[in-house]
């Protein structure tokens, strides 16, 4: 069986209430749930949270709620630990029913840039490629190449975040943002993961160790997880370009 697991919690500092903030007349967290529901691969969806408002939206859109422990709901808590907790809960629930978890579709309440086609594409890729640990949505952001990253020194000046020598001979580098090749970022819209990744979390690649080591890219554009209010228009643009209609244009019988 393939299940979806979405994370969300209260307490955002940069954008309070972001997980249920309205986009096109729906809570932001509704879009990953709708993508999982429309997928031909996903059988059940779960939402791990401490938030009453998130729990309500989860149930409105047909997901089961996992009560996340308080120690996994702090700003310092790692997403990988919350995913691992949710994985164990789902694995054990399925065992009680005599079912086995094939793949887990990982979602975030604040990452609306995912659709059912991308989920099904990732499932198909993992079934074709048994050596792959996960299939992950990525977006190309060459303007954020590590070559352009800077950090501030104690004297208040900017220096390369990564030594230029990391990229080869500094004499061959230039300011063209495409000169180092395409730069793909895991945009946090979607991770489809094999159970072995959770059973051997310490072996995964940083910074998202739940993805394992052999990560199949699901290439899209404009993906992001929302941390600030200024990102919301970009997410709305993505949704409209992917054929999502405002809630007001939906027939009443299709609304939660």
C-alpha cells in the first residue's frame, strides 16, 4: 500500500498561520492533500500535527490525524524525526490490518506546489528503478548557485560561503549564472520514499536524510515551501498555471 504523510505545526515565526493561509479560496495545506487524493497511487493520507486548525482541515479533506508529540513540535525539532514518527505510526497501523507499506509520499502543509501527476510519476520511477531510495521534486534555480552564495565576516564584509576552489580552478569561473551547469534544489513539494530510508535514516544524505542516498529527480518549475508571506503570489501563480481553479468556481458538491 502507498500512503501519504504530511507535516505541519503551529508556531511559525516568519509567517504565523501559514499552513492554513488562504490561496484561491482554500487553505494552503489543502493542495497537497488534494494532490494525494487525486493520485492513482495513494490509498490513504495522514497528517501529523499538534495544531487544532490543521487537524480540522486535514479531516475536512479526508485525511487521518496523527497527534505529534510535543518534543517534535518545537522550532528546534527536525522534520526527519517527525517523518520517522509518522512512518512508524503508519507502518504499525497497516500491520494491524494485515497490509504492508510499499512507499510513503511525504508532503508539507506549507508546500502547495505539487499535483497528482507528479506523485504518480514518482511512484512509477521508483517501481522502475529498485536501486533508487526516493523520488523527489526539484526545481532549477541557477540564480542561487552555490558560487553566488556569500556570508558575512566578523568585520562586516561579504566573503564566498563556499571556497571558490571547491568548484575547480577559480580562473575558469565567471559571473554567468548558468556557467556551472543547472542547479537543482529539492523544493520540498514532494518526497516519495521507500521504508528502508526510515529504517536506516543515519545513512541518508544531509540535509534531508529521509531521502536516502540514491535520489531520483522529479523535475518541475517554481516549487517551494512557504516561509514568508511574500511567497504566496508565486504559489498562486504556480497553481493557476497547473490548472487549479479558485474554490468559488468549484461545484458545491466538490467542496469539503
